C-alpha cells in the first residue's frame, strides 16, 4: 500500500513539473520569436508601434503578475481532505503556467514565485502524505472491523441451512462492503469472495432443488396408496369414529411430508370427499336411528314405570334394587337418543335415591337393635370366658361356649359386632383347649403314678385289670371330648368363612 501511495505522489509531482517545463519552453520560444522579429525590423515606424505594444503588454502582464502573486501568497497547504488537496494542486499548476506565460515579467521575479509555488507544493505533498497515512490507518481499522464478519458469513455460506436467509446475508454483506471505506484492492478481493460464495450457493441450491424434486416425487408415490387405503377403509367401515381417526391420521401424515402444492391439494381433496361421504352415511344412519329410538322409547317406558312403582311400594329392597338394575340393563341394550336415555336413567336414579333413604331409615332401627343385642351378648361371652378359670368341669365350660356361640349366630348384629364376638369366643376356646390339655396331662401323670405304685406293691392281677379298665374308660372320655372340641373348631371355621 505504501508503494502505491508513493507512486501516486511521484506521478503527481512529475505531472506538475512536466506541465511547468512545457509552459516555460513555450514562453522561451515566444521570446526568441519576438527577438528575431525585433532585429529584422528596419523601419522606425514599425519599432515605434512595437514599443507601444510592448508597453501595453508589459503593463497588462504586470497587473496579471500582481494578481497572481496574491493568489500564490494565498495558497493553502493546511488542508483536511484529498479533494481539497487535488483542487489546490490543480490551482498551483494553473498559477505556475500563468506565471510562466508572463514573458515580459523579469525572469527572476517569475522564478521567485515559481519557487514559492514549488515550496507550497512540497508542503502540500507533506499534508497529502499525512492525510494518506491517516486514511490508510482508518482503512486498516475498517478492515479489522469488517473482515471477521465477512469470513463469518462466507463460512456460513459454505454449509447453508436456509438458502434464502444466507442469500440475504450475502446481499447485505455486499452492500456493507460497498459502503465501507476500504483499500481498493481489498475491497475488490472481498467482492470477488462474495461473488464466488453466490456462485457456490447457486450450485448448492440447484443440487438441493434437484434432491427436493426427487424427494417430493418419491413421497407422492409412497403416500398415494396409503391415502387410497385410508379412504377405502373409511367408506367401507360402519365405525364412523375409527373412519375419522384413520382419515385424520392420513391428513397428519400428509402435513409432515414434503409434497408439491398440486399433489397436496389433490390428496387433501380426496380425503375431504371421504369425510363428506362418512358424514352423509352417518347422517342417514342417525335419521334411521332417530325413528328406531322413538319406537324403542315407547316400548321400554312402561317397563321403567312398572319398576319404579314396584320399588316405591315394596319393602323388599333387594328385589326392588335387582329389578331396577335389570331395567337399567334393558335401557342400555336399546337404541335411544341421549335425551331419552338420560330421562330414563334419571328416573331410575331418583328411585334408587328414595330406596336408599327408606333403607337408611330402617337401618337406624336395625342398628339400635344390634347395639342392644351386642351389649347383652358381650356380657354373656365375657361370663363364658371367665367361667373357664372358676371350674374344672370341661363339659360345662364347653357347653357354655357353644351356647353363647349359637346365640351370636342367630341374633341381629352388624358384621363388625358379630366378628368381634366370634373373635372373643375363639379366644375362650383357646383357653379351654389349654385347660383341657393340662387336665389330660395331669390325669395321665396321676395314672402313671398309680400304675407304678401298683407294680411296686405287686397287687393282684384283678386289681391291675380294674385299673386298666379305668384307664381305658378315661382315655375314651378324652377321645370323646377331643371329638367334640374338633366339632366346635369346625363350626368356628365355618362361621369365619361366612
């Protein structure tokens, strides 16, 4: 860049000096011609005329020279723009030519002002260099600012995701480079890079467009049979909800695919006609169902009324509830409109509510009786269980527990109350089993002791036979008791299952 600037400056100086030399040569030639003409004049009249002419010319050139002197003195070398410098340099060259053309002015005077012009020209050269350096520094700063952005956009253009967006960025970048003050060679380089990026982008876009055309053509060929199958299903099926679901799924699939607008319009149009066909079929069926629902409503309404009357008049809540439930099932099986179905179901619901209210009122009496029975039976169960600790008569204990257990079975009680009493009775039977086992063990030990005593005393065999008979009898009693206990356990288990 410095070489370019030096070349420009040297070129300006050489042009300026060349112009000055040409003007001076022309002036010298004029002088020589004038001198030759003066020497060749022989007539005094001619000399007189020439003197008058020279005096007028001298006076005129002197005035011009004075004016030019002022202009030279007023030349400005402290300029702040290259345009002003160019204008001033042009003015200096013109002044130099004008001064050199004043051949009647003494050469020393002319040379003096030519030298002044040259001095100012040199000062102007310094100013020019300074401005050029400042401008170059500014251009370098501008280059630092815009160059990263240029490379960023160009790099993005190498792998574009959105051709329209990157093309806009390149156009904006091109305009920005154009408006940005940069070195001419760098600006040209950047324009060239942007142009290459445009060309590369066009090639990629053409390839992408070709790929896109192939993709949409393939998508159309693949999706068309799917659309046809969905339409066929929607037209043939009697399940209108599934028909619509199938068509909607097909629509959603179309929205996801890349297709030409005319292909898309064609397929959506076919689906739209299928929707219209489904709607027409459903409307016809609804009209038919409407007539059928009126017939069914007139047929089932009396059954509902009979079930309601029965439920309102009977005290057999279970039968009333069963009949109402059967009526509900009959309504469910019939083809009815929503309003008809809601009306019939609503009437049955009201009866159910009245039935529950009546049953709740009776339940209060039932609960009161259950609580009274529970209080009495609780005392009886506690007494039967306490009796275990106050007697060794196993039969009495067992009979007492069985008796209270039978009473719990038949008396009115809530499920929780009955379960609580059965739980206490089971505890009583467990205590009875422990006591019975302890008794059997004690009797057995006693018999063993007696047997040993008999053996040690060597009693008679008859006595032994009697003892054996007693032992057999006791054992038989134990077995009978054990059988009764097992029967009790079985009954308790059956009650638990209930």
